[in-house]
């Protein structure tokens, strides 16, 4: 895939997420965490490739551009050499639900996850990550909760899994850090 403008912003944000251990590699050596940025005012977006969580810095070949998707068919069309993150449809559901969102971060934090459970809009425990059901759950939360203003959701069926969104990656990272501070005032 050709280099794209948002790659520098993406790498800068990943750097902070890695430092905070909000993304990285788990005890089994599996990378976790993914982020995306909307492609201008389009429905398409750039997202980090599958299993890139442990890489210190990404090149264009580690990312894909999601061009089209269909929740019902669990289908997406993308451009790029990497495998799109398995949570691409989750990101798509957020962009589709909130036109003011231009960045999404999916990260893991078991402490914050335990604190936020059912205290922020939370997807049903029976819904697994990376499924069409997750995309529908996100849509449901936007309609039935204060998620639009809260800007952070919790995945009850995906331990440690949190997604935040905002008008850019920096703001979105700040949403996560603010929640973290509020959930552990002694640190
Ligand atoms: Zn995850």
C-alpha cells in the first residue's frame, strides 16, 4: 500500500500505547491492540494489520485501507498487503454510528476493564470480538446509551478489551488515559 498521511500520527500514538502497555504482546506471544484513522470524510479508513501489536513501528505494509464492508456477511474489502485487524468491523461500526469520529483505538487494560465493567457502555458478555454481532452491539450502544459523549466502551466478552474514539488519535488516547486516572486515583 502507498504511504498515507496519517501513518506518522498512527505511529506516534502507537508509541504511547506501547509505553503504557495498552497494546503489545500477551503472555502467549500474541499481539493485541489496534487503531485506525478515518480517510478524510470518507467511509473508508486505515487500520493496523492483524497481529502487529508487538511491532515497535509500522510501515505502510503493516496497515490496510478498508474500502467497504458488510456486517451481515462478515465481509470487508481492503487495499494493502497486511491482513486487516480482526476487529475492523468494530471500528467500522463506530465510524458509521458517529460521523464526528475520525480515530478509534482498541486496547487492553485488565484493571481499567474491571473498573469500567457496566459503568460505561458495555457490549454483552455473550458477544465475541471480531464478529458481526459485535458490530451490531456497537450500533445498539450508540442508540441506547450515552456512548456518543462518553467516547469509551467496554467489551464484556473480550477480557481487557476497551475501545475509545474521538476526532483524532491524540484526543482518543487522552480519553483512555483520563479514564485510567479516574479509575485508579492512587497511581
Ligand atoms: Zn482485543
